[in-house]
C-alpha cells in the first residue's frame, strides 16, 4: 500500500485506474464491442450481476481503534500452502478477447505477486505453456466436466503434470447461461474457435476430432470459402497439428474440432455420484465452484470434497439468482470450519475482500477487475489491479484495528441500510 501511495507522491500515475468505475470505463473504451459484451456482460437482465455488487452495501465495517497494527500480515493458509494474500486470479476463459498475451499476461502477474492463478478449461493458451510462464507461482486447474470421460481424465492428468495444487470443478456452467449481450452480437466464442486451446492441445480430444474428421457428419462439411472464424480455428488447430494441416483451409479438421468441442464441452447429467470418479483419479484437493445452497454445501461435505467456492459465476448463469455474498453465510455455517470456503462474484475493492472474509470466506477469487487490467495493460495491468486490491485490503485492516486475516470476523461488521 505504501508503494502505491509513494508512487503518487512522486507524481507517477498508476498503470491502470484505481477507482473501480474508472477502471471499468477505461477498459470499455479499449475493448471491442464483442469483447466488452462477453467480459462485462452477464445473464438475462443482468440482475444477479448487479445484486452481487449491491449485496456488499448491506454490510458495513465497524473499525476498532487503538490497536497496535504497525505489523500486519495479510497471508492465509490454503491447502498446505501459505499465500501472501487471500486473493486468487479466478478462472477466466477466452482471454484472447481482452489482450493478445491472454493467459500469459495473467501468469506473469500471478508470478510477480505470488498469488495463485486458477487456469481455466476455457483458456486461450494450453495449460503447459501457461505453467512455464507461471514459474514457481501456485496454480490451480479449473475443470469443466466434459461429456467424454477420456477428456476429463486427460485434463486431470495434465493438471497434475503442470503442478496444479487443486482441481476446481465448476458446477454452474454445464450449459452456458442466457447471455443476452452475446446473443445480440451473435457471439458464441467457442463456435468461433476461441477459448478452446485446452482442448485442441489435448491428446484425448484430438483423437475424438480425428475420428470425427474421418467420418464427417453432413453438418461438418467445410464451407468452400471459410469464414474468418473458421480460419481462426484453423490457426489454433494448426499449432497442434504441425505439418498436417499446413495451409489447407478446406481441411475438415478445424470444423471437426469446433463441432467436437461443442459436443463434449460439458455434461449436464453430472451428479454427486460422479465425484467419486474424480476422487479416485487424483489426490489433489477437489474444490467445488458454484455452490450457493446450504444443502449443497452439506452434500459437498458428505462427498468428501476439500473446498467450496461460493459463486454465481459473476451473475453470468442464472439471472435472478441470489447474490453470491448473500449465499455465503449459510454455507459458512453448514461447513463450520471443516473445509475452506472461498468466495467470488462481486469483489471490486479491498474493503469488499474484508467484508467477504468477515462473513467467513477464507479467500476470494477476483474475476472481471483484473480482466479489465489485462485489456488495458496486459500483465502489468492485471498485476496493478491485484496490487490495488491487496493494498486496500491491508489498509482497511490497519484502519479497522486488525493485524492479521484470521482476526477478520463477523464482529467487524454491522448491518448496512436495507
Ligand atoms: C468467467 N468465469 C469462469 N469461471 C470458470 O469456472 N471457468 C471459466 O472459464 C470462466 N470464464 C469466465 C470468463 C469471463 C469473461 C468472466 C467474466 C467470468 C467466472 C469467474 O471465474 C468468476 O466466477 C467470476 O468472474 C467472479 O465474478 P466477478 O469477480 O467477475 O464479479
């Protein structure tokens, strides 16, 4: 925090705006219409996205005075590792929309800060390449549970091989939400070959594609003049099929890849019983992302999962769903300290982090804010956004009479206006 202030003293402006609304506005000016709609947009009438933000207003911090807070510690223990701050880079897919460096930009920021990056199933860069950029920084892998068992197994094997410290299973997106802004722009990223690098680099997935290309269905026939989207998909595929596709834009492979992706991307039939299969394949901590109900939290405990992320996917799935912060206390109560409860959806400031922690979250995942940072300034932008959150967290702790993250509890909060 003192570094951020000191830079100001010497007249140096921050890399990206500190003020959340200004950050968002600057990113909007920078991003294409499609990119902005995809990143900032949510489901339906955007009510849950708004509710996620409004919910923070119903809690107010009540600062404590005359506590020696000269020495403060923002670190937190999670799955056997001590993180320097209770902040993670949320899994975000299709980052190539925001910046050409995409996932590499995030990895560089995570490395500089020592904060975990949760690598998305929908990433624009294969996880092995991201892992190289991450260096020693902690990484988790976020799994969309494919319809194809071999793809699931292969993703988990690869995640282990790159040193992931947890598998985050995202439960709330087995079908894509009703993304009104994307629909109006006819933007379905995956159908354009964006955000499928994790798949096109996967041996199990490639076997499916090759089988499909060998026996194309009528709908898969390549068009005589490929659309720009097909060309993009081709380039993405060509990276993983050296020499085989060359410049043959009429190859059925890219089309087959996109069609295969759409076929196997997710499994709407997934139930609690399926988790046993994952448990049997990996000894990594399994974290369920998207839990919003206390009965689901209780079931998660029954099924031996290692962590929960209370999340509504940033309001991108069920419009009208409960604000994520409003769902947090009941989950925390049921879990009763047995496994860590993490939180996301709506964190925009360091004070928000304090509020979520006071309601029982062990740590928070941050989504859109750092994506805006990436859009504005690549790795430096993502890093600056997280630094600002971290600095404000530290400062809010100091001004509230809190020396360490463990001391942030419900007694720090009072009800805000209803
Ligand atoms: C996401 N999110 C997400 N979640 C996930 O599990 N896998 C993914 O690939 C993505 N992709 C993704 C793309 C974009 C553009 C956004 C905005 C979000 C959800 C994300 O991890 C997180 O839950 C929310 O972003 C948290 O809400 P805030 O911080 O954006 O309000």
